[in-house]
C-alpha cells in the first residue's frame, strides 16, 4: 500500500504565543543569512536542538526521529515527524513541513522539497553523525556540505536585549528554586524530596510568569555528603546527616533557555576546615566576578584564578572550567564551547555576552573538609563591567541550614 510521504498540519490551530517578538526572530534569521551570503551557502540545514530552537522557537522531542530547519534567503521551514501533529507548526517562526513514517527516506524527501537546486548546503559538523552525513551524501550527490555550526555559535554568543531580559527573569526563578531548596533542607530528609520541592516551585512560577509557555525540562540536582564531589551528580535517596556538606543546583528551563543557581550549604554545622575551604572558594568566586569585563580573555581569567588556588595548595582539587556562556542549552543539548572560562579558550569578552562564574573544588573523602564546594552566579557583560543577575546569597553567613530534623 502506498501512503503519503508528507502531511500538512499547517493551520491546525492558531500559532502559539511566541517567546520573542517577530523583530527578534527576523534579526536571528537575517544574521545567519548574512553569513550564508558571505560564505556562498545556498541553504542551511540545522539539525540540533539548540540551533533549531534558536532560529525558529520550536524545540523538538527527538525520540529516535530526525528533525531539521532549512533556512535559505527567502524562507525558514522546520521539518518535523508526523507523530507531533501540528505542534511544531504552531511553535515555528516560519513554515513547517511534516514527514511520515511510511518510508525510511521521507525525512530526506522533505529536505529535497526545501533546498531545491542548492549546490552548497550548510550543516552542523558538530551535530551531524556519520550515519546522517553518509545518508545526506547519498541522497544529494554532487552537493557540497560545509560547516555552519561554528558561525551559528559565534552569533549566539552575543545576546540581544530580548534574550537578556528573558534570561534575567529566569535567573529570578532560579533564586526562587534556591529558596525552596533551603526551605526543604533538614537532617533526615532525602535528597529527592528537596529536589522535588524546588522543581515544583520553579515550574509553578514559570507557569505564572509565562502562562503560554510549554512546561518542559526544568529540574533540580540536590546533593549531600559524598554526592557533592561532582557538579553533575544525579539526585539520590540519601538522607541528609548533621554536618553534611550540601549542594543545591536549580535549573529552570523556558523555551529551550537554561539558567542555573548553584550554592554550597551545610546541614546545621560545619567543621573549621570546611569553613576555611568554603570561605576561600567564595573569595575566588568574588574575584572571578570582578574579572568578567569587556576585553578580558577567557584564558586570562582562568589563569588568574588558578594562581589563587595554587597559593593555597588547592589547584589540584579543581576539575573543570570557571564558567560558560548561557542561552539555548541544557544538560542534554547545546553548548557555546567558544565561550568557556578555561585555560585553552582565547575568546575575548564583549558586551552582550552572558557568562557564569562558578569555581569548584572537590576535597577527596577521608581528608579534612571533604566534599565539593561550588558557587555560581550569572553575569551580563556590559560596557565597562558586568551586571550580576543572580540574587541568591552565599557563604557561611547565609547557608548553614538549621532546618527541623525529620524522622528517618
């Protein structure tokens, strides 16, 4: 039985309330079109979560299927799977075409309808896997595939005023999640219950702030004791014990945009060595924020903070960079790798960039002061300095939590 290869969901309902204004979305698409014209690229096929979301306001749910966004000088069209119905069209700033499951190459059939006679097509070299690349070459013989990921990343690194407003409001919601973590923290409480309370609180605030937004991907990591040794350790059912080092990590997600609030805490009391290490890490954090100004190289910032740790014989306990860019990213997609506060990154800070400062050291179990220490603020780089959009307090004066003990 022969079935249709494409389906039409255009007009199935009304367009959703967009995250950003049409002027902002046109700015983004026009910027990448300008690069395409300079690089002699006829059409771009974006395939990643972050690029499709950034240029169309549609965030796909992969579930083993392929998605895309084709941009040429005249049109921007998302390619989605039939299982999603009309939701991709309702969310897309632009057009949409839907392919069916009836034949394995229907996705590439949809691309073919959109790229026409293009001879040079931009694709994301850092996202397209070998299988997809081979299929593209097979489906489009004679086409020259060139990288467009690096150029797109550079464009995304400088945030517009609308993006900065959006990120700033999300940072406020992260602070709300942090307060919920502290509220739920007490000896005897499992990590999972603290995380659940924080996540639910943030989701309700997101729904109040953006009543038309999709509710997707907001989460909290809350770690205690040995579980604080890694920045991305998942939540467990370990119960908080008196004297535990704790780490809260609140991550509201709205329209594909991620922000973070991360803090060190202690349950009821902290040893002298814990306090010394915590206070020093806060000092590194403070100095790091002072260095986030236009004209500073990422590598220079990392090297100066390294010296601070080295003087205290703590540098060997640092395991990753001092911060990174914010925007369209998540724990399972996206990263503007060209803007990370690491020794090997030569990017110079510019106004419009949004960057975290998040120094972390981990003292191994069995040593005095064992555990992971991390403070995390988000700063907008501005002419002559920066603006900190994180408002949650940090340090021993604020975050030795004396919650009421709960029964085991």
